[in-house]
C-alpha cells in the first residue's frame, strides 16, 4: 500500500504529465483543423503519426495511474481518481490539477468532434464530385447495395466518355 505523501507526489507528477500531453494534443488538433481546411495531405499524414505517438504516451501514463490507484487501494474509474485525490491531497493542488486536466481533455474532445465533422463534410463533397464525374446523381451512393458502382436507372454518361 502507498502512503499518502508518496501517493500525492506520484499523482501530482502524473497529472502534470497528462496535462502537458493534453496540451500537445490540443495543439496537434488545431494544426489538424488547419490542414483539413487547407486539404494539406502531407501535413495530415505527419499529424497522424504525431498523434499516434502522443496516444502511446497517454497509454503509458494511464497504466502508471492505474498502478498507483491500485497500490493505494482504489479502483481505476474516474470516481476512484477523485477519491484518491481527496485521500492524499492536503493542499488542494491535486484537485486543481485534476480540474484543469479535465478542462483540457474536454477542449480536446470538442476539437476532435469539429475535425471529425470537417473530415466528414470533405468526404461527402468528394463523393458528390466523383458521382458527378461518373454521370450519377450526386445524391446517389457511390456503391449500390450489391457493392457495384453506378446506378442502373440513370442513363448518364461518364465525363471520361463524353
């Protein structure tokens, strides 16, 4: 079992590391937004690699957090983190750090949702453009239920054949 002071010290270190990591993630998500708008594929590819590395770091921090919580006699749910903070936080520093971390996480989630919507809008626009080039109705799917391309009831010609 971990004593309160060593738990406080380790938890403070973990919260700070996660806070820094989440700040980096928010920066990457901002750059991703700009790259999506600019349709900068090279930058997007690099950002995917950077996010993957960052998520690996998050995973390692999460494993450390779970080990700490378990060694202090707590479970690993969010409420257990808060219970552990209440148990070992004598000066309010951990509570404040936890609150700030959650705010950064919420911002990252919001940015991620916006980027996802931007990506979906771009994908939809590309599908509509491809449909037009193939002589299909832009509202029709690129693939029919049988997995074949094209829509049989349309007699349009592909621009490549026009």
